[in-house]
């Protein structure tokens, strides 16, 4: 029997949640994932990850650079981009293509395919992993003789919080 079900890897944050705990949990999971995959989470990579987890909104590379620049003199752009590449490869962060920005993964592991729900009112992002959705796309692609190299699914809308508070429209 097929037990595959969709999972929420990272849900929308409620206003009252303890974000300090989010960050701590995320870093602990990232460290564990690196141990498992034999990758090295250097202090810089770890710090970049922590900064990406600064909020539930996607963070742009130049914002990370500005934040790091305040604490390290040698935070040259290539170093930060390399750290982001590493974090992406390791499945610890994801790049939201439509925003050209990064979010931390709630259940980090290498090479997983996920879907993103993006709230255009508050800017927060939730991550889903529905293997059924991915295999459906793979099937359709195969029928057309198409080989999928990268799969990006980004869905825009309004989160429950913003629906409740009546916030709507584009995120500035
Ligand atoms: Zn949080
Ligand atoms: Zn993920
Ligand atoms: Zn929202």
C-alpha cells in the first residue's frame, strides 16, 4: 500500500510563536543533517544559516551580506555566495526563485523536492513536500520525453493570519 502523504516541512509562523526556539531547532537539525551526509558546517556557513532563519520571510543575499558585514570584516560577497551554495546543496536552505531570496528548511536533508506557499501580504513562506505532486509532474514530463533537472513550485496567496487580520495585497 502506498503510504506516501504530503508533509508540511515548515508551516506559517503564528505571531505569538517562540522564534528563538525555531532557530535553535533549525540549527540543531542542520548540524545533524551535515553529520549524516558527512558535510562540514563551518562557523561561517552556520552563521549564514542562522541569519537566513532570522525570520520566516525569504532573505536576499545582499541583506545577508549587510548583516554579516556588521560583524565580520572578511565577509566578502564570494564567501557569502559560496556559503549559500553550500547550504542549498546540503538542503538546509531553499532559494525562492520568484523573489530571488532564501528561506531555511524546516526538515533539512539533501536533494528533496518541495513546494512553497508564499504569503504576498506578510511575506512569510511555508514549505510543503508532497511526493505525489512531484511524481505526477515526473509522469507528465516523461510522457513528453522531458527530463526534469530542477523543479520549482511557488504558489502565491494569503496566509491564515493575514486573512484573519484583513491584510491583503502585495508585500512591499
Ligand atoms: Zn519561527
Ligand atoms: Zn526543504
Ligand atoms: Zn501572511
